[in-house]
């Protein structure tokens, strides 16, 4: 007898198969049992009605998952949460579903389906619905803990946990799981690219082994089709880190070619990436570097177009309007003609690429043989293709049109204005106190150092803000900031050209600083006599570095001659003009043509002595010295000089 009970017990424990009975209340025809797995339905069984009852039965167990029964246009669902024998009995009456035998899970689920069909109509607010779902979830978590219904209700309740959902391998055979994952990813899409990547990586890492490919593909599809600029980067990240390296095998192998093509044409030109170099020929046959163009302006517009492209013809006027009205600094425009007809290209450039904005660097280039591989580097499979690149060579906008280009530039301008208002508040009341300025810089940079992108943006703008300030203490602060928080942390910028520019700016600032004695120079005059700067008399000395062939220098020379007539005698100011060019004959001719009766000097040894003692990367450069050769002002314009001379003249009169 004991042996018989053991045999019966073991037989019951190992029993497999299923028996699903549906009393359709006299219904007829065929009913279909389907497994709802992810994004498709799989037919599992079909039966004909027998006296209004549909009876599905089989010897093979049903997989844990979400199932539906459909007949005569009616459908209801039930769950199988565990492996083994499944026996459920349902009855349909007056369009309502009743659970007569089986799991507690499906009894509750039947009631919930009835509520969703009719009961919700009596609710007056979404809050009521949420409270009902929360209450049902708590009930099911007690009576059917670990069931699929519990997971389903939890995701609809205030206790939702996406990680618990994806870590459950049963969700592969469930339609509701996919809808919650898609909803979660759509919320992730609202974040920045870096945050979205981190959240997607976390979701994939937490997913059950049999779900990882499905979750990763859903994430790729969403970001591949995203309308948010820059989120192509998330799709590329997923492709490169999971599919193309074999970490995850695609469910749909036919999608592999699409993913490879997408990465090939996008990975090099994503938002946040450094712009790839292009060195192409312009309309005069000169090779123009994109990187050199980038470093010549605050932003660079990179525009790929053809002359016979309708969309290009429509977009070009809008782009030119953006350029015409940009007033926040120097803007560079690097346009790449993707056609092969030279005459049509040059005609298009002459007709369309013209702006009244004087602060624009223009580069109109082409690559008729596509030797630069710009198609792959910038994903130019069609035109127009428009990018925005910042002064560090980082792509900050892609796949733009004229409207989005304008909006992006406006956003950057608004962000700059907001930062400068913040800086105004930070430095208020202490702009002339060097120690206060340095302590404020330490506070601002110290608080944001851990946030890399924000740190770079704020440090950049703070440097420009300080360097352009009227206060000398603030200008000193720009050097302090550059040395301690930018040059010392150059790896954060990954921009050698920018770091070199800052080093040169620091060197320029530290050479012959106001309040310090100017470096002496031993040069010769036009007659060949040796002259020492420090030996020249006068209460004030105006030290003017120039080149005869410099257009701006010619204008400056004329302005200085006018200032000399008005102030030189009254102030006892001597003008010392130092030629930085190498051609003596051209220099002498310049002196004669301009009737310069100044102290005219140059370096007849053609050494680098002038440049070793004075930072003269650009001319003209003007210094104002006192009788002891102490620098009163440096790098001033003729307009600045007029103000200084007036102030000095008033002081002389008062004395």
C-alpha cells in the first residue's frame, strides 16, 4: 500500500501536459490557443467546439508565458507561470470571463480583464485606476507570489521595477513585457546621450540570458529611429558593444547588414566626436584644412551639397541668413561640393555663398574623386548634410537644417549669456582684488570638476569672460585659470591646438606686464646707428611694433600720426616705431612714404631678439611706457590711446 502511494505520488509530481477548457455558453466554430511571445503570436493548438465547450489538451507542457484563446472574434488571456501540468477551466457568459478551476493567478487575472473591459468606465480619475491596480498587486503578491501576473501588475503599479522584469526569463514568452520595456526606453530617450547609454547598458546587463538579444534590439531600433539629435550615438554604442563584436547574437540575422551599414556611415561623425580632418581644394586651387578653419572661429558650419539637389537649393538661403545674422563672434563656413562639374560648382558658389557678415571665414571646397572618403567620414549618402562644430573641433550638431542650425546657435548663445550672468554674480564686488578673483575661480571650478562636460564648458567660458574684462585683476585671473584649471588638465580637452593657444596667451600676458619694467631692446635706426630702448628720453614712450605690408598697420600708423599732433608735445611722448619685418629697403621706403619722423628702429641682425622679449604673434602691437620704461598699458588700440592720453593730459593740467 505504501509503495502504491509512492508510485501515485511520483506519477502526479512528474505529470506533464495541459488541459484548458473554455465553456463558451453554446458557442460554435473553432478556437485557437496562442503563445504571445514578445512581438508575435505563435499558434499552439486549435479545437472545434463540442456542445459549446472548447477543450485544448496535450501531452507536452506549455512554456511559462502569456497565452490567449480566440474564437468568433472574442479573445481572452491567461498566464502559465510554472513548468509542469496545467489545468485551467473558464466560462464565458454575457461577454464576461469567469475562472472556474485552476490557479489563483488566473482567477485574479480573469477579474482584472473584466474590469478593463467595462469597470474602468465608472472611474472618475487616473488616480482611482492607479489605486485599484496597486491594491490588486498587493493582493496577488500574497496569494500568487512569483507569478507572471504579479510581475505584470507590479509594472502597472506604483511599485514598478524594470530590472526585476527583464531579469525574469519567462518574459520572453510574454507580450506585455515588451510594451513595458519599450515604454521604459522611450523615457530613457529623453536623457542626454551619455546618460541614455549608461541606462541602456544597465538594462541589458540585468536582462536574463534569453532576453538580452531582444532587449538590445529594442534599444537599438528605438535609438536608430530617434528624432533627437545625437541619439544616433546610442544606437552606434549598442551596435559596436553588443552585436558587431559578437557579445550578443541577433535574433534577426538579416538585420546585421543594416547595423553594419549604419555604423559605417555614422560612427565617425556622431555628436560629441571630434570632426574628422578634410583637406580639400578650394575654387582657386588652394588646399584648405577643415581643422585650421575650425580653429579660426567660435563655431564652424560644415555643409555638404550639390548644385542640382532640390533640398540643397531650398536650404542654402536659410543657412546664409543664419550666417548673416550671427553676431556672437567669428563663424567659419566650410562647404563641400559633392558634384564633379567645376564650372557648375563655381557658379553655385558665386551665386549663393555670399554674406554681409564681416566676421565669417569662408572655405568653398570640393573633392570630385572622393579621395578624402568624406562619404564615410560624415555619412554623406545624400545631400544636403549639415554639421555644427565647436572651436575645439567637437561635433555639436548633425543632420541639421537651417531652422535647427539657428536654434542650436541660439541655444549656445543663451547658455553663454546665462553663464556670464552667473559669473557677474560670482565676481560682484571683488573684481579689482586679485586674491578674491582667484578664490572665486577655485570655488567655481572645484565644485564642477567631477562633471567633465560641464567643467569644460564652464572653464572655457570663464576664461573668455575673465580675459575680456576691463579689470586687470580679472585679466590676471584668466591666466590663473588657464594655468591651473585648463593647461594642467589638458587631457580633458583633447585639443592640442587650443592648449597651445592658451599657453601662448599666458606667455603673452606674462611678458612685459603693466607695472613692470619693459624688456630692453638694442636695435638700429634707419641710419644704422645702434639705439637702446631704455636710453631714449621722454616722459612717456609709445612703443609701436608693425610691418610695412600689414594693412591694419597702415591704418594704425595714420591714426598714431594724428594722435602725435594732438598730444605728443604736451605730454612729452616719444613714438618708437619698431619694424618686425626683414626687408630693410621696404622699411626705408615706408618711412619716406609716410613721412615718419619718429624714432624708427629694426633688428639689422635679423635675429629673433624682438620676438624673444615681446610676444608679437600679431601686429600691430602698442605699449605705453613711462620715463622709467615701466609699462603703463599694453596691446592697446589707437582708440584706447586717445582715452589714456586725455586722462594723462588732464592729470598734467591738474598738477
